[in-house]
């Protein structure tokens, strides 16, 4: 490709040692290496090594790079072609929504004049709550965004957010959202707040590898999804009947499923790191799985109020609560 033209090049390597070379959205070469390490020995990972070390290797790249990105995970074919479609060359970006336009101009300290794509690359955090924004068009060029907050908004289309593939924290409370398909490829998220919406389908975040804190209070969720990295899950006020999809969230510390339809909590005995557990206003009749959880101990809290538990003095449940109390667990029951 020594043709004097700009090209979009992606080089990626997975955990199996496979290396792929993509040029302009097409897979051009692929090979496997037995070594799993990108960095060998004491050699540093260097961009522009020729210039830095005054090297002159014939096999080294001698062209010009206008944009460089390093991703934490392996990109899919759709990801790569999506990035190609976005383009990386400098271009003028427009924000049709006047309130968003003003917020962006304040963020980049450019009150007037054209906004270029390169101007937006330094924006890492934005709070657009309460600004009356209705159209997010243009925000897809804020590709360095790490923290985005848009609470209490009246935005019909959140799809521009789907281009922000490197976000860590996303807050979208009380935004009248029912479809979260725009999160399908946002796999770098650590914290996600979707409380107070109308969401029922969580499949777009199924298996999200880094998502550890999720707020879904007050939605229409019936079926949970796998969240293997889940540490703190706030799921109160939904229609959840089964906790089984959370079976691989073994490091779960905080779980709030108040005001749901849960009756079976047997899988909770497998969560040794639980510290705060809210099970109020469900359909639970037996607390033995929590007694069988050796991690439930001094300093932990448990709320089982509002459940059809037999709390008479000599009942099985009363004895289970006594056992938890004896281990230092603070239990709240009717």
C-alpha cells in the first residue's frame, strides 16, 4: 500500500496468539505465534521506534500516522468496519441540537467557528443532564469519552453513543429508554446506570466483560443476563423471578433485588463475598441458602422484610435468622 494514499489499518492479536492485519476493512493476512506476549523480554512497546532510537530498519513502517488507538479487547469484523466508516481524517462536525452544540463548545473552549473532529478527541467527560438536549447527533466523534452522564433527558435516539467504544462510566437515569441495543458494542463499560427507565431486554449487555456496577432500579426487567465481573448490582423494582443468570458473578458484594418476584435464592450460597443483600418484598420462604453461605458473617447486612416468611418463635426461619445473627449478620425482617 505504498501508493501515497491514506489507509485504515488494524493489527490485532488475540489470547491464542493469532495476529490479523486488516486494511480498509478487509482481512489481508493472518498468522499464529506460539508466544503469548506482545512485549518480549525487556524491550519496550514503542510507537515510532525508528525515530526514537534512530533506527533505520528496512522492514519498519516509514509512513505517516494521523490517528493511533490501542484497544483493550479484540475487535470484531463489525467493529473494524464500523471504525473505518467513521473515518479518522480531520473533518468538520456539526451538532444540530443547539443545546448540545453549546455544551460541546464550552467543553472545547471554542465559542465560535467550525468544530473539527480533532477538536473533540480531548473530551473525556461530559455531563449533559438538564440541558434540554433532544438530539445526540455529532457526539459519536467524541471518541475519547470515558464518562458520560445524560440524566432526565428527552432523547428519542441514543444510537450515536454506540460509536463511543472506549467508555468506562455511562449514566442514563430517567431517560424514558426502552431499547438498549446501542450498548451492544460498548464492551469497555465498568459502571452503567439505567435506573428509572422502561428496559425489559438486557441482552445487549450480556456477558459484558468489565461491567462491575449496574443500576437498573425501576425498570421492566424480567430476565437477567450473565455479568461475570459483577460486583454491585442494584435491581430493585423490576419483575425478576430468577437469579440464576448471575451464577457466574461469584465476586458479587452488593445485591439489591427488592420489590421483585424472587422465590428461590438457593444460588446465593455460592457467593462468598456478599456484604449487603437486599431481598425485601419478594416471595422468599426459606433462608437456608444464606445460612449455608460461609461468607455471610460479621458486618454483613441482610434485608428480608416483606417476604412470606414464617417468623413465629419456633419456626425454621426464626432459627435460621438466629444463626445469622450469631455470626454477626445484621438481619432486617418483619
